[in-house]
């Protein structure tokens, strides 16, 4: 199986590449590492270009602008990098019939839960900052892209 990992130069991306390198299902070539300059979340055409060049079967999206303070100072840039880039990737994957795994963050929740339990997948997200809001917008865009493609 051809697995591509976005943000392969970042901390999470490097860890995913290392873990997938040992996975038998990635085949002898191992995972495909997508990072700058080929895959740049500021480039609206990057996702489609990387898909055409490498033809993955699954993309694990680990690329993001994770600077919480930077996202608070520049919420428009946060939306570009964490929402629009995900939307572009999801549309390209959905069009090509490629599965997409989007890595989330705890920041999509406000952290004000008082019952001592952790958040579950079916809990309603409520971001407490622009970083969380941008990540949630990306998740929502990815879901919409795949729902439209059926």
C-alpha cells in the first residue's frame, strides 16, 4: 500500500514515517514523505501535484501550523494553513479515490470539562482559540469533501 505522510519534516511527520517504515503494509519502498518544498500548505496546488507525482493510496495529513500563539496573532494565516490546505488536500484525495487520515488536536475542545473524563470522538468540539478553530475548520472541510464525492 502506498502511504504518503504530509508534514514529513515535522516532529509528528518524522515519527509517522519512522513507524510506517517498519509496517509491512507499506511495502518495500516504505511510506512517501511529503514535505516542503514539494508539499507546502501555503501552496493551493501542492496537494494535487503531489498526488499526481506519487499516486498514494492513503494520505496521512500531519502538516499544520501548530504555533498556537502565532495562530492567535494571525488567524487568517491559521485558516489558510490549517483549514484551506486541508480542504485542498481532501478535495484532491476524494477526486482521486484516495483515503485521507487527518490528524486532529485537543485544541478543538475548550478544555473546560469538569467531569474528569477525557473527550470522546462524539463530543461536540468547541475550540478555545484560533488554532483550534482552524484545525476544526480543516476537519469539517475534509468531511465535506468526502461526503460530496460519496
